[in-house]
C-alpha cells in the first residue's frame, strides 16, 4: 500500500481553491472524457467512479493487531532506514509469503460481475483465518482490508458495490500484519477480455518493476530505481505517476526510505538488511490525478487507465531477495 503523496501534479489543491467538490467536477468532466477522449486514444473500457461502501469489518479478539487498529494513528517508524537483524528478516519472510499467497489466490475468483467489496470480504476472511491482520484496515482511517483500483483509478481505491465489467483491469493491493511484521504486495488482474492497449499497460508496468528490482544491491543509490523506471517507461510511450512512493517496511507499515519511481537525484544508498517496497504506477496518458471526496481514491484527470505492481524486497549482502515474489500468472498475458 502506498501513502506518500507528491504534490507536484495533484490538482486537488486547485479544486480546493475553487471551493467546489472535486468529485462533482470529475463527474461533470466524465461525460466529456467518454465522448471525446477515452475511446479515441486509450482503448475500450469503462470509466470508474466510487459506488456504495459497506460498513468497516472487524477482526476477532484473538487476532494480534497493529497499534492503529483502534486509534487510526500508527506508532512512529524509525527515522532512518532500518538494518534488520536475521530474526527480523525471518519475520518479514513469513509475512510477505502470506501476503503473496492470498494475492495469488485471487486469480481463481476474480470474474465479471464480482464486486470489489466481495474481494475485500474474501481477503479479510482469508487473512484473519490464518491469524493475521489486514494491514490497511483503519490505517489512518482507511475503511477496508485491501485497496482495489480499477481502470482510471490510480490507487487507494476503496472496495465498493460496483460490479467488475468485462475488459476491466484492476489492481489489488494487499498487506498483512503477521507475527509482528507487515508484508506488502500488489498485482494487476485482467477481467474478461481486455483490449491490447490495456494489456500493454499492464505488461510494461510489470517489466518496469522487474527492472527496478534487478538493480538493487548494497551501495546502489535509491535514485537509480526511479531513473531506471522512467527511462524504460518513456521508451514504451507511457508515463510515471509521480505522486506516490514506495517505502520502508517492517514492524511498521510505512517508514524510510521513500522510493521514488520517477527520475530523480536524491541521495541515499542501499545497504544489506534493508527492506522496502517498489511499486510503480504507470499511466496511458497524463500523470496528473485528483483525489476524490473520500480523501483516498485518486483518479486520472484525463480518464486514462493506470497499472501498478508491487514487491517488498530485501537487500542482501550480494544483491536482492524478492520477499513477495514472483507473480506467476500474468507474465504470459
């Protein structure tokens, strides 16, 4: 799950200055997008707006919970990137393995007509039945156990009662808190028959993630991740959404370092024992986005689709270990 917000391209601030509903403006713009832009340029798909959200689910008293379960506010994370002990690394491996298992299980159930709320119920029950906690639940007030971002939703989509349509692409972002550690990953799912432009977007995003992971090693600068991703993305005629970053992770959900997915020259180097997420979001069109009135859901301003894949990685003495990988199903899509 990604939280760090980059303000550079976010139009929400402009809309706030106008003192009107961002969601209302987007609804008005949606008709124009459908008629004049989406079908001509970005492919064949349905634009998505939030629908009805069911009440927040609870967990049993026997489930170990993170600090924010009741307060919404997480405990402070380390001030600098944490170098984990072998015991901590083993804890991360366990939580990341569990996150990957539940994410992979979704390939067997996602289908046309299913709602993202039903996906949330499935993951919530799957995770809690194994003695783990779904990390997004009540993190800074997020009302659900997973994030589901469909088509033009950039990230932090809240599961609701909208049925998935034939041709949708959907990102499911899953984090579990298990035996004291968070494991974080996300994947793209193709619903029914997806057009070639949609498949290209999803495929290139996965390739960008794999390239970024491949350069991680002790002594590597963090900025190399964003520089590698942006160069590759431009070669494939897509754009990086710069507003959100990867993050350090461990017993805390989000901490240093911030992992920028766009070209940058920020300082800081990787060291063995660090764990962090890499989770680029690519857009078919403009990287500009707006956050809707629920304060979580972000959507592209031009109605273009986005895609995202995510891994939690461990920097090892000789390179990198993908704690949440690999995804096996889409690679041939």
